[in-house]
C-alpha cells in the first residue's frame, strides 16, 4: 500500500462519521415537508461537509475554495425550484407513489454524497511533497472533476448499504426531516441564504442526535463495501484531473 493510501486511511478513520452524518443530512432533503427549499438546504450541508473535511485534514478552506468544491453541475436551484412548484401539489394526490420515490431519492442522494465526500477528502489529503490535488489543480477544477466522477461511476455497492439501512430507519430519519422542516417553515417564502442557515443551525444538533443510531448502522453496513470500489473512484478522479490539465 502506498504512503498516500496509508495517509488516506488514517485520516479517514477520524472523519468517517462526520462524512456519513452530512451524507445523511443531504439525503434527507427530499423528505423535508417544505417545498422549494430542497436545493438550498442541500447546498448548505454540502458546504458544511466540505469545511468539515478540510478541518479534519488541518486545512481552513477559503470561501472560494468551499464554493468551488461544493458546486453542483446543472441548473441547481433554478431547475429544482421550478420542478418543486409543479410536483408539490401532486404529492397529495399520489401520496403513496411519491412516498416511495422520495425515500428512494433520499437513499440515492446519501450514496452520491458519500462518494462526493470521499473524493473531496482524497483531494484534500497532503501528498509526500506537502501539496494536495486542490493546491495543484484548483478547487473549481477539482470540484468539477469530482462531480463528473460521481455522475459516471457506479454507486451500487454503497447504494445497497444505504438502502438497507434506510429501510430499517424510516422512523428516525422521518423525525429528523420533520424537525428540520418545522424550523424552515418559519422562513419559507422570504428566506435569504443566511436565514435558512440560521434555521438549520438551530436544530442541527438535535437532528444529529436523531440520526446518530442510523449513522452507526450505516457505518457498519459500509464496512462490507470492497476497498477496490473506492480505489477505482480515486483512480477515476486522478484521470479526470490529468486529462483536463493536458
């Protein structure tokens, strides 16, 4: 095993739980009983995850670096808000169908965010010469490459672990989503990013307690995912960044 892989495993042991907690928080966004705010809340938790990954590696990221690493491709909130405006009224009519679809989306988002966090953490690891992929390539380029890998790479091994855990944890996850939704209802319709952040911060510690047992169960489930899966993710990211610099 290389020095880079040893360093990755050593640091990963320290922040794995934080990564899983934020992955679950992002996954819960489809279950928040407040329309339109899904993407805003998801963006907040992605940025929090990126900062936590940097802090675990002794690096205080700048706002520009956080934005570059946490950015998502596509139309973001513009598309999400438009879709929600159409879809939300239908949920009352097709309640059972949407119930299933939202839980499926919650599990998928958690799986994707776990991959995202794993790769961002890898990109922030210091190599033998003291540099990181973020130093060498820039946060925006690394963020774009991470997003590309997450879109293209198979997520099945992690998806199975997350799906199984979520099926056993509907009550706890639903309670956490409701807790966040109650706080967000006070700001919806006129909320700035700062107001949404304050609403989340008010309940985040309680939300973390609600999902604590879920995160523990998920941590055990993910132990069965072969390391080769994550090696392949890191290889894909290295190749993406190498090809983009040529």
